[in-house]
């Protein structure tokens, strides 16, 4: 049995689909059973509940040969770090009580730092928390910036004809498609070829600046004059709150982007092992172009 926490999320749902297609027996955990229905079948069973409920998680983790964990996103949290610590503690205790031996934990680049990286600090704390569990073999995946983050700009493209963020447009950094993270995680969950406490970086297909990424998006949607703007932090914070993020999450999101802009986040040297296949051009064809066309049609 392989158990997936956050099975309806960007990464978790893709892991679930991969494992189900391979005929693996999987247990899917999410807040809503309704959202899990499309994934259910002969080899997949649903556990719906709140990850803050440790007793619920213990039942979900029981008899699992491997578990995929993450801090489930909560964009409306009044105090995100408090939320992340509480849910992180619940996950850690449940793994310990259930006697789980192998965990693939979704973390992030920058999780080696204990401060200054916004939302990523919660992932740093969770890595340290899981590393303290005796007898647990845990591999922390540290993928880079998700290409999916640029989907937030589709409405801005439609309304204003620009792509915008608080990250410097000229700085190059690695970007990754979540489907590549899922493929890597699924193989680890099947093979369990790791022991002790370890870290794996995933750096996407290549480094790009947001100016370059914007030019590629423009070519793909036939807006050749599309350009990138760096949004001032105060303006961005107001925009994120208007989109439904809490003031605290908005502040931490901008702090995380500042860490990228100021080159505070450390990356491994790129190798064949930490380079993944999906190019940004392919991601645009598969994800950004359909999302943009749906916005326009709506």
C-alpha cells in the first residue's frame, strides 16, 4: 500500500494517476472525498479528513509501505507558520505512531535556510521534524519554482497584456513542471531506494528568466508584444489579498519571491540526475495556452 497525502493537489493527483496506471494499490488522502472520486477504482481507496486530526492520519497511514507527505497549502491561514507547524506535528506524530518506514516528503529549494524565504521556512521546519523520527527513512524532494505558478498571470495577460510578478525579470533560475516532480516521486515510492535522511534537488529542464518565459508565452498565444513587469511589493500584496490569499500568506509569498530575486536560494550544480525533461515550451503548449484560451472564452 502506498499512501498519498494531498492526493487532489498539483503533485499528489499526478502521483496518484501514475501509480494507479501501474496497478499499484494506493490510499488517497484529501479533505474532500468528492474530489477524490475521479481517482477511485479497484486499486485506489479514499480517506477524507483533516490532516490536523492526528488520529485520522494514523488510520490513513497504517499498513502503508511508503507515504508521500507535504504541508497541504492553506492560502487563507491567518498565521501560516503556526498552521504549518501544527499540521507538520500532526503528520510527524501519525507517521511515528503508524510505524511508517519510508516517506517521500515534498519540500522545496531553499529549505536548507531557516529564515528569509517566506513560505519555504515551514518546509525547512518540517524537514527537521521528520529527520528526528527514529527508524524512519525519509527523502526530502526539493523541486525548484513550479512552472504552474505562472498560471496566476493568465488573467493579467488577458486584461492588461503583461505578465507580472515581484521577482526580478532578468535573473535566471530553474523552473519545473509538477508532472516531472510526480514522475520522480512515484518511482521513489515504488522502489523505496533510499535510507536514512536524504535530500534530492529537482531543477527542471533549464534555467530561465521571467523575461524569457514571458517571450515564450507571447509566441505561444500569438501576443508577440507581451512583456514582463516587476510588480512593487505593496501593489502585489493588495492584489494577492484581492485574489483570496490572507494578508500573512501574501506577505510570505512576496518574501519567498524576494529570496529568489536577491539570489538567496541555493541550488545544486545542474546534473543529469537533477535535470528533468519538460521544457517550458512544452509546458506552455500543454498548460498555459489552454488556461489562457479558457480565460479569453470566459
